[in-house]
């Protein structure tokens, strides 16, 4: 499972002492080859963490031999010294593994605005390298958790090749990219360009369409590494679909583990004039705090859906809007539809369909409810 | 005080039985002249309640003789029958008061998607008309409350003239306009055009810059009525300033009474390339749920300010951002500044200054923290 499901990869996850709790906080994923092709997608936040700035440069070369990931600190808003810390991390890993630092990607997650304890991190890298194993994927997935309650892994199999991956993320799930660190690996024999096309296509309709709390991270990183160890060159469409499946699976795991959430909410916008407008409307609904509270209270408050739609500039006529909640059309032609008491909201998943009656395009956005537990998790301590 | 502070106005507030609770739910404000000039500003939500659609038409004529306001139901998303209900309300008030229905503004607040109990409302109008009084402003202010814990009134005095007003609003405070019903009255002798200019200028920098939860209402209405009863034609600038003061005062009362809030947060964006960008950045910070939770927990988590700024397209360099919280510059040049432990956050008001270092423009946005009480108020029952 995880990043070691595909051939040609080893991984490790250890407790380096970065987290005060003493829990696992450092992961190492190594591409053992024969190839080291790679693609990456990063946060669109203009305030980017040092490891994002570093890894963006690394990925321009299309080669990644190893990824160092730490929890316990985001290394964001730490200025030039923070960037030097990331650089030193890559240099240290490169020295241990016998690669160039320019092929070492780095990803960090945790509190913004604090320097990492570099002595512990660098010393931990040595320990992690000693523990590298072709069965280390699960330990790596555990080491990147922050407020995640479970670690997240997924695998898809092709004809003679495999795509596997791990993800962390629970808090700042958002647009552009949900806050997350994701490493995907494959033993397929594909060049960086093919990986990049598959990865961008997959993230656009998966990670990019989950929005737990509307907040975008400074550290989002999704990497796809290919070892070529299967010696199979898959069909591009089949490969892209496998990458999409793994991203979709991991994205669903992120939503189900979102901080404090008690409901998973699937918002499908149909009848839109364009896919872009469907996404815009879906996101606006997903970010409406009043609606998210109502759904937490199992109240099918469709008026809050309409008031959210009304703040967008998508094409629609207010008198032609239809809204269904869990299959009951509570709003018809912009007005009262079926009896809201018919809506059964006891289950964790809530399905909202908003029909703009303005075209044929659609999109699905996933979000969560807003709960007192979310407030507690994000107010009781710095994260 | 309130809408009867200025000469030439009478008002009433009664319990008409619209609210299940039996509390006051119907207000009537009458301009007794000699003039009936008026201006209005309405929600920019494209899903507009029936009374907004009606009153927008009324205000085009620049004359308002009376305003009927009800709590207990928003009359939004109620289709053509809901619009007919508003029309019937205006007709009934016009008949009682001896005016044209085209001079009767209507405003409603409460749950979206339910028809109003028209028999109770129309019968209540008769009772309200009987109770009209030059001292009825406070009762009117009480009758428009929904989840407001206090009623809100304000007055400013000019040289021989007065501006007074009342407001309700606590939940969907937001952009465009914070959710609210506001009626301002003045005995100044001014034409509709002068009122309109003063009102638009005032709302732009007051109600339009408070944003409690990012949600925009379908029912926002701000009206300014002039009776001319003072027979004084004030200087336009002095009058505009008085209107701005009353709006600012009422806006602050709205923020202090926002649902579940325990902190009032003043976000000043300085060093912006334009006022528009200052407002955009301020609003984006104001809507960041993670920051609002942190401030609730008295955690000066400036990283969440930077991550919010980073999602805007305003002009700035991430390495030139400065953030102060309650006077302590916790972020300097995009990185760690003074010790965050120096920030005293025990008091209800929190002041954040974000310096974009990109120009000389600035703006102030007010918001609240996000609390478990907010979640409870908005999930425990429909509103």
C-alpha cells in the first residue's frame, strides 16, 4: 500500500523530535529507479512556504530521487533563514542517498511562522535513511499526520503497473488545492511530461474540488514520482485514470477526516452555462457558514443555498433555480418545493443538487459541516 | 431616539402574531411631512426577497410616506405569491394612512422560503397604525429584532436638524451590505438626490465594511426618509457626515451583537495600492474561519493572516508583509517579528493591522470571531 505499493520505491517514517508530542514526524520516500521522473502541483497561495518554493524549483527539472516530508512545522513565513533550512534538508538527504540536492523535494506541514528544529530534523534524516524499506509506505503515511485522526493511503493497479499514494490533511482543505501533502508513486515507465499531464488533470477534478473550510494553505504539495521499475509503458489515458482514482480516493479520505466534521456534503451543480461557473457556484455554496451550520443541525435550510448562489455572477435566473437535498426537491423555480420535512438527514453523507437551469455543464464539490468541534480544534491551540 | 428622534415622524411596534413566540414582530414608520423625500440601498444578492424587489421600485420614485417592517419571516424565495403578499401589505398600509401604495416601502426579515401569515400581518397593520406615536421609535426598533439580543438605535444632531435611525441584524452580516434592516429618518429639508448621495457614501464605508460571517442576505435594506419638518436645509457635507455617523454607530452595534461572537475584530489594511484592494484584503482576512477560530482562542496566529492575504490578487510582495496584532508587530517583512507572547488578547476588541507595503491606501473592515455559540445558534433551529 501507500507510496511503496509500486515497485522501485522505499520509504520510512520516524519520530525525529520535531513534534513536542514525540510522535512520528519525519518521512522519507526514495525512488530506487531505474528512472526518476516526476511531476508536481503546488498551492496557488501567493504566500508560499520555503519547502514549496524549493520543490517548485526541483520539479522544473522533472526529476525527483527522494522526498523529505515533515510534520510539526510548516516552515512558512520564516524568511531567508527558513529557505536555508529547506536547502540544508535537501543537501543532507542528497549526501546520505548519493544524489544531487536538486533532485530532493521537501514538504512540510504544521504551524506557520516558526523555524524548524534543524538539529533534530537533520539527525532524524540519518535514522530515516537507515530504516528505508520497500514496506515502509505506511510508516511514512503516519509520520506526515498533523491533526489527521487516521493516515491515508490508496492504490490503483494497471496491467503490470501500479499507482500508490499517501496523503495528509484535515484542516485547511480548500481551493486551488486542499491543504495537504500528497506523494504518489508509480512503477510505470513514463517521462515527466506524461506524469505532469496526468497529475494536473487528476488534481483539477479531485483535490481541487474539495473545500472543507475555504482556507488555502501555504504548503500544499502533490508529487507524482515514477521509477519505471515495472518496465511497462502504460496507455496514457489508462494511466491518467489510475492517477485520478488514487487522487479521488485520497481526497475522499481527506473530507471524511476533516477537522470536527460530522457530515460529508456532496454539492452537485447542474444546468450551468459553463463548468467554471458550476465550480464557482459549488464552491460558494460550500463556503457558506450559515448553510454549513444548518446541515450540521440536520436542517434542510435550502434558503441558505439560494442566498449563496445569489452572491455569484454565474448565469442564472433566480426564478428558475431548483435545489434538492438528499433527493427531495425542496426548492422549485426559486420558490417553495416539496415539504422540507421529507428530507432525511440522519446519515453522514448529505447530497445537495443545485440546478441553475442555464446550460448543460456540471461539477461536484465536496465539503463538510461547520461544528463546535471545528471551532474547538482551531481555537484551543496553535496549528 | 431612533426613527422618531427627527421631527415629522411617528412609529409603532407591535406583536402581530407573525412570530410563533408571540413577541413584537411588526413595525410601522410614518413620515408625517411636510415632505416625503427618500433614498434606499438594497442587498446586492441576486436572489432578492419580495419586499426588496418591491421597495427598489418604490425608491425609484424618490418618495416614501411609510415603511412597514416585519420580523418572523423574510418573504424570500416565495415566488409570485410572495410578491403579491408584499404588494397587499403596501396596499393595506396605503389605505389606512391615506397614501398611494407606490410610496410605501416594505422590509422583512426571518426564515427564507416560507409565506408570511398575511391575515395576522394585515390585521396587525391596523393595530400598529392606531398606536403610531412621535415617541414610538423604540418600540419599532424592538419589533424588527430576530436573533438580536438588543435593539439598536442611534442619533446625530445638526444645527437645527436631526438624523436618527434603527437597525436590526446579527446573523448574516456580510459584504455588499450586512444583513440588516435599517431605517434612518431626518427632519432636514433635502431632496431625494441629496439623501441618496449621503446614504450611498455612508453605507460604502460603514455597513459595507462589516462582515460577520461572509454570508450575504436576500433582504438587506437601508432606507433614509426626510420629512423637511425642521425647515432647515443643511450643508450637504455636514449632513452626509451626520448620516455616516449614525450608520457607523449602528454598524458597530451590529458587530457587537453578532451571533455567538465573543470578540470584535478591527482589521485595518494599510499600504495598499488602492482602496479597493485594501477592502478586498480586509474582507478576505475577515472571512478566514481558521483565523476567526484562533482569535476566539486568544491565539495571535498571524500565519493565518498571511495565508489569507496570499489568496488575494492584490499588489504585494510576500516578503514585505507586516502584521500587528493589538499593537505588537508579530510579523515583519513576511517573517517572524516580535514575540507573539507579548500580544494581550484578553479584551473583547482585537485590532489587526496588515501592511501590504505596496502603496498608501487603506481600509478598515470589522468582523467577529467564530465560536461554538455561532454554530449552535445557526444549527439548533431554522433562521
